[in-house]
């Protein structure tokens, strides 16, 4: 009997204020430079150059952040006195033969919007900082709260551009319960459909054995299908086998 393994998102503490609604602006289809894709009212937070498609021209990944003073709110509880709730967008652009740049991806859901002052920044400092020589790139998310939950997570997504789809090809998740010290590590290869889950503990330097499993479906997943990167469920099926099939 096959059993679907369900993964629950880490509970994020509720915020004590109302977030202002954000209308995400459209990103231009073409521009003269990568920086020209940044819409008014936003700023370029991070950028990386490399090759995303099959030609030899340079491409770029951009992390944009809204720059609205109204989204920086007063906080009288735990956390900083002034809390920045400005959201982010991820944009990928490729170089064209005529010297212009073309947008191939724009996503504003994978990196969650800051919503609670007790939470660390969801985007890791080194996230999305490089495009690998094999034309893949990764972005790392971080979930840690100073109050409201014992759960901590480090999640990494790896993508590859395939036509008009920024395809998910790898998923890695480390979940730590700071109360019990239990650690669960998950790694999924979306190209071959294989995955493993491994238990562990902060009290033991040696993690448990990998429990091999596979994806419930091999359907292609694009970045827009994932939505909130800390709530994504990889949908694994338990397989009682000591080695990958």
C-alpha cells in the first residue's frame, strides 16, 4: 500500500497589525539593462550574473524589494521597534543577440512577505547569490522565530530554465524542533523522482539512516506552481526499501 507523506508548513506566529495590501507591478518584457527591469517604487536588493539558457550570452537573476515607507510599521511587542513588511519579487532575465534583455521569470510568492516581527528575515543572506556553471540556480529560505513556535527550518530550492518554465529540479529541507532537538532532513530530486528523508537529533552527531521514497507525481513544477516557499508540500510516497529504486 502506498502512503502519501504530507509535510506541514512551520507555524508562523501571527502578527499584531494589519499588513497594507500590495499591488505587484508588472515587470517589463524587455529592457536595455537588467537594472531597467526594476519598477518604480522598488529597489534592486541582490543580483547575480551567469548563464541560464543554452546560448553563451550572460543572463541575470534579480531580487527586488518594494521600497514603501508605509510598509515599515511601528511595533510595540517583541522584535524590532520598526518592522519592515515590504515584499520581494524574483526576476530572471536573459541576454539577447541585439544587446537587449528579456524577462523569462517574475515571481512574488516564493519568498514570503515579512509578517511577524519575531521572525527572522525569510530570505537567507546568501540566497540566490550565484548561477552555477550547469545553468541552475538556488535560493534559500530561513524560518526562525524568537517567540511563538519551536520550529526552525532551512529550505533550498534549485531551478533550471526550460522554455518558459523556471523548473523546480531540487528541494532540500532541514526542520529542527528546538524543544525536542529532533531534526528531519528531506532531499528531493525532481528530475528522477527520487527522494529521501533522514531523522536526526542535536544530541547525536550521527544522523539516522536515509529512508528512501519517491514523488507521488512526476509532473513538471514551475516556480509559479510553488507559491509560498515555506508552505510547499513535496508530496512524497513512502516506499519500504533500504535503497533507492
